[in-house]
């Protein structure tokens, strides 16, 4: 597609944003109800695996989605990710054992292992480089909207019509995403190859794109805090007397949506590095506020600030990954970044449980070390990255 026009809001871009919102709403719709559903099977002690298994499969599938994005095409990879959501949502009501549920949840992770990789590569193909972060921010905005409305839809449907209907509605949302992709999106990968099982063979050099080491490091360090917060914030909310454990996420999501409208434009104008330095510092400050929070107001203030930092960080680091990566292997570069994201979230979730140990007195300690790790991203960008061999931004 022609990128020379300088515009990003084409028909294909708008359809891609809509597809992203539907896809995000589909799997996020299930999150509030899955713990109770698993508990009804007798698997209450395995609730922590609901996110862990999903994230694990997403990470394991990234090298494959990256290679297929660069060979078979962006659109087939996106379609596969959405189809996985359709199939898994329809299968959840049919499983009756804890083991079958956990296995299905594991395979559901293929969805986010594939769809975002193809989406980001597609966006980078159809928008001009000088508006890349703005475009990434807008696509991320629609994903965040789906993340916000999905749980609300699921939480409304399930008590009234039952959880089976909720699973079916989730499948419909994912199916609509597939329809948009299959019916209106033209492939942007030149010289695409037909799928063959040999394409699933991953060599060592296809596991990671070394040109994007810097954004990978920043992604890992910043998303570790995401894993920590989304694991222990419900307990911290109860500790501070907040009955609605989702209130933190509401404030976080609202501020993230608000800042994404401008964050990408700022990154395109002033560069990736200044925005990433700023966003990682703000993120560390937000977590520090959590460490000293003694009232709901302080915690929700931290949520707003944290949402701003994520809204600044996400489009900038995604665009930077594309900037630095080999244009022939955008999928591999983006897959490397997403692997770092999932590794950061997973390690953060694990370490938070290890440090916190269900002891409210250890909340400050958990947040303090998390803020320190997050601040390492700023330290890296300020003092370590400038001393590396300069890399040309394409």
C-alpha cells in the first residue's frame, strides 16, 4: 500500500482498529467470570493459572507468529489469532474437568500470540514512518477500549443470561473481527508464500531479532510492573477499604485512553527516546506513590499516573521496534518485543506473589522494588544505550 500520501486514517486502518477492538473485547470479556467458572469445577486453587497459562502460550507462539507474519502474510496471522478466540470461546461451556479447562486456556493464548504481531506489522506497512507512533497509539487505543468494555459486557451478560451465553457472545465478537479481516483487508506483504508446515520450523536466528535489543529491554523492565500491579492490586484495594476491586483498573484505563490520543503524535515529533525516558520515569513515580499510599485517593491518583505512563510508553516502544528492525523481518522484531512484554508480565506476577506473601505489611516493600526495577529503564536509556553503537532510525 502507498505510504506516500502522509495520511493514516484510511479505510483499511479504520477497519483494522475496529477489528482490534472486537478482538480485545472478546477475550477480555471472559476475565471476570473465568475464576468463578473454574471454581465451580473444583479448581479454585488453580485460579492463578488462568492468566499464567494464557500468557505462557502467547509467549511461546511469538517466534512462530513472527516468522509467519514475514512469510505467509500479515492478514492470515491476524485471522488465525481471531479464529482461535472464536473456537475457544465456543469450547469453554463443553469442558467439564479442571484439566480440560486449563488445557483450553493454554491454547487460547495462541490468540494474543498471533493477532497483535500481525496487526503491528500491518500498521507499519500502511502508514508513513513519520506518523508511525501515532498510528500505533490509535490501534492501541481501540485495544484498550475493548479491554475496558469487554469485562463490563461479560459481567452484565453472565448474571442475567448465564455464562454459556457470555461465551457465545465472546465468540461472536471474535467472529466479527475475522469477518472484517477476511472481507476488507488487503495483504501488504510483498512476495508472500503459501503456508507449509516447514514454515513452522524455527531456527536459532529466528527466535530473536538482535537489532531491537534496546526496545526489548525497555519493554521487559516496564511491563514487569504491569505484572506486579495486576496481581496484587485487588488485595491492596481491599486493604485500603475499596470494595470495588476493579476501580484501580477503571482509572488506569481511562487515563491511558486519554493520553493515547496525543502520545503517538508527540513521539513522532520529538522522537522515541525522549518519550520513553519520560514515560518510564513517570511509571516508576506512579508505583512509588502506591508504595506510600495510605488512602483510596492516593491509590487512584497512582492509577491515573500509571495509565498516563503506559499510554505514552506503548506506542513509542512499538514504533521504535519497527524503526530499528530489519524491514524484511518486521514480524520477527515485533515478536521479540512481545516476548519481552509477556516475560515481564509473567515474572512480575511471580515475584509479586513471592515478595508479598499475602502479608499486608509487605505491600510497600513490593511496590518499592517494583518502582526501582522500572526506573532501571530510564537509567538504561540515559546512560547505557547512548554508549552503544549508534543505530539509524529508518
